[in-house]
C-alpha cells in the first residue's frame, strides 16, 4: 500500500464515535489483521471499486502464511471479483449486491436471475446479498441448483438470523457476532 496513504489512514480515529474507551483506535492494515485469523477460521476481504490496490493486496495475501482456503473475497464490482478469481482461483469469491436495501430497490427490484447469470459468467462462487425481503427459499434453490454459495449482510436481529438460517443461507454477516452465534447455537440445539 502507498506508505503515504497508510500513514494518513493510521492518523484517523476509527473508534471515538463508538465511545470514549475506543477513542484513538486505529484502522488496522490487512497485513495487521491477517495474523489475528485463528487456525481453521476464515477472513473475508471486501474489495472496494478500483484496481489500484490489487498489486498490494496480492502481495499481502501471498505473504500472509494463511492457507488460501481461509481467505474469501467479496466485492460489488463483478470485474474486481473476476480479477481476484484469476489471481486466487482456489479462493471463494462472491459478488455483493444490495437487492432491496434502498427505497429505490424496493420499488424497482433487481433481478436475482440476472445476478446469478453475472456470477456464472464471471466464474464466481456465489452471492453475498443484503438480508432484506428478497432472500427466500426460491433464491436459495436457484443458488443451490448452480452450486453457488449465498451469504447475507448485515443481520443484527436474532429473529432474522434464525429465519435466514432456516431457509439455508451459507453465511450471515453481523455486527453482533456473540449474540447471534449464541442464539443460533441454542436454536439449533433445540431443533
């Protein structure tokens, strides 16, 4: 990463908005996050639009020491996803989409069939979709038919997490990992 940009990022306060105990918390660089990934766990890296950071990303991931099956990539840009898949063919790469996240998308619903076609055309591994009302058993069946993963973001409600788990999503992104995990563990023990 450009060292000037890294220095600028390190000067930002990434935690003060959350509370005084987090004031001065710095944004970690990917090279600082990778060593914290426990054995047998995954790191999902979201790539923002633009290929300017690709060489540095490739360098950091290749030098990470992690098994590549521990790393997955997501992006809203299918071209970025395709480039990542080319550089890391054994890693899972999923296309992000908002679906019905905004009011505009609630009115003009994007086609999940079109999203699946994009994923298949770019040889990606699945979709990572906003956990709204468009995720249902029909979409799950379409993904399974094409052997695609289906992750969702961002679910902080235990009820929604149970609903998504019940219909068969492969992964749930949450800001409340502990409470969602405890809820799902308890729910599936009872089932």
